[in-house]
C-alpha cells in the first residue's frame, strides 16, 4: 500500500510536468503565430510584374509557379497571339506570318490587346519594347497602380538552341516542358490534364536566330528602362529551374527600390 508521502510526491511531480506542458504549448502557439506573421509579411498583397528574357530563358516555366503561389493571373502576349492564330482571326493570320519569321508584332496591336485585359489581370507577360513599357506605365497610372518588379532572366545565347528546339507546350495552360531537361511524365502528355503537348512552329534553330536578333535589338532596351525606375532585378537563368525559383522568391520578398531620379522628381514636384 502506497504511503501518503509517496502520493504527495507523485502529485507534485505530475503538477510540475503539467506546468511544463503548459509552457511548451504556449511557446509552440507563439512560434506558430510568428511564423504565420512572417509568411504574411513576406508575400505581397498584390503582385504586378514582368519577366524579361530571350526565348527559352524560362519565362514559361516560372510564370505558372508565380501564378499559383500568389493567386494572380498570367497574361502572356505570345499566348494571346497564338490563341488568335488558332482561331484564325484576321489578327491571327497576320500575326502568324510575323511569328513564324521570328519577328515581333507591332506596338499598337499589342498595347490595345493588353489594355482590354488590364481590368481583370494583375500580372502581365508584357511589354516587349520601350514604347510598350511607357504605354503600360501610363495605363497603370490611370488605375493608380505601379509595377512591383521587372525581373530579367539572363542566359547566354549559345545555351538557348537546345532549350528551344526541345521545348513542349500545353496550349491551354501555357505549361512548359522539355524533351531532355524537363520531360512530361508521359511522353507528349500534360502532367496535369493528360492533354496533348505541342511544339511551337517558331521553336526551331532558324527562327530562334531571328528571334534573338530581334530580342536584343528591341526588347533588351526595356531592361535599361526599368533600371532607371529602380524595379529591375537580374537572375541567372542558366541554373536549374528550382534555383531560379528560389531567386525569384527572394526578389518577391523584397520591397521594390525607388530610383534616385524618382525621388528627386517627387521632392521638387509642386
């Protein structure tokens, strides 16, 4: 039969253990709250951004991830034009000739197409030229909005041939695969829907050479435009997609920097 002092000792031990459990539970609850607060702070309420990079740099690989993580819409001008081509509209027929030759569709057509989408989208696969960048800023200013980031995916031209010629696309979603580097689970089938994948008509070495020449001439100057606005950030796109995504996530967690010119204008504006 247990003695009274043994029972008292056990009660004391149980009470001590219960107090310790209560302390640990409170600490765990506090850690959970801090973690949730950190997540909330690190994710922007709204994300308006552009991805800049040559064909094959990985824009089509990273954009769906951005869309999923931040619950935003992805508006890619190339996808919009290809949709017009598939529907054989007047715009599509004209655009197909230019796209197959590796050229860029004119600014006026692209800007008007984007303008109609601004009311329902917060992330844009646009602009491709400086005039388009200027028009986009004007349209956003009317809505009292600004771009948060302009991210450049940097990669040497010599690495792009194998990337582009092996690229496979799911037309409806824009998901991108690669025969060698990122193959689908089932050959020529989308991992999510099981629908057929396609290879774009302009994803060939000859068209790529023309597209790269056009990119460096017309689209690359957009980088300098956004450098002046203080929202440009570079990423090494020759890395594995997982590492590129890590770099993107780090950029999204940062507060965009204002350019010196913007601060001067703000200080001396009346």
